[in-house]
C-alpha cells in the first residue's frame, strides 16, 4: 500500500493532510522535519554549553541575540534574493552550510577547544545561514504543491511543523 493511499482511507485525514499527496511535498516535509529538529536541538545545546562554560546569563543572552539578529535585519533582503534565484539550490547550499557549522561546533566541543568567542561566532553564522534558509523554505512550499487549492493546507502544515518542532526541542529535560 502506498503512503498516499493511507492518507485517503479516512476522510478526516484526507482533508487535514491533503497536501501530503504530492510526493515532492512529502519529501520536503520529511526533510524539513529532520532539519528543523537538528537546528533547534543545536540552538538549545549551544545555549546550555554557554551557560555550562560561563554561568553567565548575560553571555547566554548574547549568544541568543547573535543567533537571531541576522534574521531580523537581513530577512527582508534575503527574501528578495530568494525570489530571484533557484530556491532548491539555495536550500541545498544553506543546509550544507548548516551541516558544516554543526560539525565545527561538535569538533570544537569534543576536542575541548570550545570557548565563548567561538560559540558566539558559530551562533552568528547559524543566524546568517537561517536568514537565507527560512525565506527559501517558505517560498519553496509553493513549488511543491501542484494544485493551488491545496496550497493553504501545505502552508498550514509547514507552519504547524515549525511550531511543533520549536516547542518540543525547547522543553528542558528533568533534572535529577
């Protein structure tokens, strides 16, 4: 049984998950799920690492600031860039850069050579990457759905995914 057939067995699922009948959108949705979980886990881990290294709420806030400020200022401009260039190519580049950034963070942490300055710079680089990645992802949804009547459903699923992932990955584990 194909995955598309599973969604249509129940009429309620048919309307809620209507945009998942498109293979490209399903692949995009699954890939975005993995990418978003990784990005949010990394942001939480970087925050914990800063606090573990410094016990400073000020530095913790500074790292959070540097990870978000590029998106705040650059997204209107990167949105124009995304509209004029191949969105698929932009997403491949931003995902590759995100992976490299995560590997650098892991390498520095595992070798014990991590310091607050490197975390701030890595946080800033992640913010710069996300300034291009977020508009590209949102605009790419339109290209994945073939029928325009299914587009609101795809946008709603995409927004729901972002909110669910951000809420679940920022839950603090219990302390013992």
